[in-house]
C-alpha cells in the first residue's frame, strides 16, 4: 500500500451550492446511518428520486482549500471528515443558547479500507489544541491561522473548508469527503429508524442533556439518542473524552440497528427514512445527489459494527490548561501512518493516551 494519502475530490467553486439558511449543522453521529439509508431510499423509490434529490444541500469547498493539500492518491480506500457544530440557532434553539457562530461539536475521521470490508474511526476531541492554518471561508475571506487554537474553532472561523484543512494539516491525509448532520435531522432520522437499542450498565441522569435512563436495555428515540451523545458531566470522569466514548458506543449500536432493520418490507418506512436522511445531512459537492450518495453508501453497506475500530486521537491533558488536551505527537503519528498505509491502527498508539481510558466506555453497549 502507498504511504501517501488517498484520492478524492471536493468539487471546486468555493461557495455553497445550495446555501443552508442558518448554520444548523450539528452532531454527526448519524452521518454513517444517513449515507447507508440513502442507498436504500434512492434505489428503492424511483418515483421519489427527484423529491429526495431536492432535499440535499451540498457544500463546495475545494477552491477554498487551494492546492496546498496532501497528495491525491487513489488506491480504493476512502477518508471522510464527519463533522458537526454546536450552533443553537433556528430550529436547534431548544438544545441550548445561541451564542452566535458555530463550532464543531463532534469530529470523526473515518477511514474505510481498500475493499471496504473494515474501517477505522478517529474521534478528535473538540478541545484539542492544534496549529490551525490560514483558511479561506466560503465567502472568500481569509482567517488568520493560530499556533495554539482549539480544534473546534476551525469551523467557527472558516467553515467546512477550514475544518478540512486543519484535519489535513494535522494528519497528512487528504480527505475524500466531508459530511455534516443537523440536530433536528438527527432526531427525526432516529425516530424514522424506529429507535436505537442500547444497554446501560448503570443509571444515567444528566441535567445538561436531559437524559434519564435506569440500568438495563432501552430503545432510544431521537431525543433520547441526542441526549445520550451529548451526555458528559454525569458519566465517567465528566470530561469530553468520556462523552466521546459514549458517542462511539452509540455509533456501533446505530450501525447494528441499520444492518438488522427490515426496510424493504415497508415502502412508507423506506421513503420516510430516505427523506429524513437526505434532509439531515450536508455533504460535500461530490455527494450532493441521491445517485452519488447511493454509490458512496454502497461502499459502506457491508460494514458491521464488528468491522469498525474506533479510537480517540491520542492526547494528554494540556499542562498549561487542564480543560484542554494536546496530541501525543509520536502516538498520533502512529495513527496517521497506519491510515496512510491502509493498515489497522496499532494498539500501542493509544497505550499512553488520556482518551479511551475512562469508565464511560463500559456504561453503554449495543442492544
């Protein structure tokens, strides 16, 4: 395998092709589900193709990224930045106060291996201190870089293009695709799916997310699912690293749910899910039609939760600020080297990381 990064394009124009009203792109844990469900919705409902196609609002960011990017190598694997924001404007106002602007609330770098039989997911804590490059936003305005910036400020100052550019700078891997998901779209999608089945090993009572669950097995509706992936203070050590563990557990349960549900038995359910999925996501402009999303999702449909390895970027708490984390350089390079070479991430990469260590990973399991 080549040690270079993968190929892929994000169509160049430098502006949003169909501009979403307010920036209501948020928790991206539904993105995997949305892409897979569109495959079924797009192929099984020919009469509704144009309706679903009209739902999709793509974002063109390639021109903003420029030419200073990792090498474009196409070896059959894919790298996708799956991103959300913590905007609370518009329909999302019920999830918190709108403080103006939006920051990436959740970020996952998804590497689908050649052959698309396995995948690796690297969660990037939003409070990770990184070197943010100079960025051009979708209006053509340049935002100055910063040597010590929180990762989630990249989206705030420069939108999707800056988020992608920051990830490519820190990883040396070219992103083939970019996907966002909306808070309200996330909840509707989970409801149309029929909920997601999880098991809790202890009670969860989180005043911030509004989630209350007794120990045991639950089928979470959309609001409860959103509450789970936003739960932080009441589980584990109360840190963002613990929340990431909950998010990863939920994603695995979600993948299992998608694999098991019998969508083809109900045309209405099929259409409802396709409609919700295409409304919920904002993909890059290489995925902004049902046909393109269906092709993309076709490359993911064989993956089960057991085929997906999820880790948190190797980090340590920042000595200068215990509320922030900084990447462990050698360990992080092991992760990026493995992905560039299309190989599994070695266990040694996370041995000394503050991530993937807490008790939160044992609180929630699938079904």
